[in-house]
């Protein structure tokens, strides 16, 4: 446990940031899961809408350094690729 006042403050700040980041990451997982469900159900209109939302939220998380920008780009790329493949198979 920290003894110095500033170190104690940093622990509080880190705990708050951890909670925010965890909430953002859980939200991202839910959005991606909803996209995958729509894609599996062959509901391409809903999947396209959810893909746009997922891309927006992933890039926002990357901008705030919650996730790495390359990780966000990779996820968007894979989702777009899966969407285009599923639509072509229709």
C-alpha cells in the first residue's frame, strides 16, 4: 500500500479509469456480438447498421486509447470482410 499522498491519489485515479475502460470494452464486445448474431441470421440490413455502429465505437475507443488503433482497425476489417462474404454467398 502506498504511503505518499500523491501515490494514493494515483491509485484512486487508476481505479476509476479501469472501471471506465472495462465498461467500454464490455460494450464493444456486446456490439460485436450483436453484429455476429445479425449476420448469422442473414439479416443484412440490421448487420449493416450494426457494422456502422461497431466501427464508430471501435474508433472512439481507439481514439481514447482504450484499445490500440491497429486492434480497432483489424476488428473493423474482419467484420467488414465477414459481412461482404456473407452477402456475396446470399
